[in-house]
């Protein structure tokens, strides 16, 4: 069963009490007494302490790789205004108008809650089509 992610306050609580109590099982017991829900696994506590000893922080480090800089708030504000002016604008045309890539426009659409679709031409059925 997947456990929810610990908040920053919970992580700092664990580190504070782990420094005092030394063993993860003692922290788990204290967690049950004070917080009244299922404690994190002992391996989670050990990993958190190891991270704290290495980095000096309980915050998660940013993931490796290139950050997405194109989809800043200024560009995100331009996309809805373009959609209001011309709602039938294609992603290709919008990416050309805003000078950003199509994948960035798709990412902004997704963050706004829109679903992308490709309009298809549907042929009308005639009476003699069923023959």
C-alpha cells in the first residue's frame, strides 16, 4: 500500500526526535503516541536522516535535468487571451504566434485543464450507401 508523502513539518519532527531517541523504532512509538496515526516505516526514517546528514535539510532536492523555463506565468497568461480572441486557433498557429514550441503550448493547455483533440471531418451518409 502506498503511503502519502510526508510534509515538511512531519519530516522535521522525525529528524528532531531521531536525534534525541537514536532508533527508528523509538521514533515510531512516539509518533503513535503523539500523532495518533500510522508512523512512517523505519527505512523511511533512516533515509530521511541520511538525507539530513548529507544535505543539512529535510527538503527534497530538485530533480535532475533541464528546467522548464518557457512556461512561466507571462506565457501562461498569453495563451488564454489568444484563445478568447480566436478560440479555433490551432496549436501549431498558436506556437508560431507566441514564438514557443508546440510541446510548450500543449503543456500549458494541459495545466489549464484543456484536452487536446484533432477535429475530424465526418462524411454524411447517403441513402444508397447501405447497398
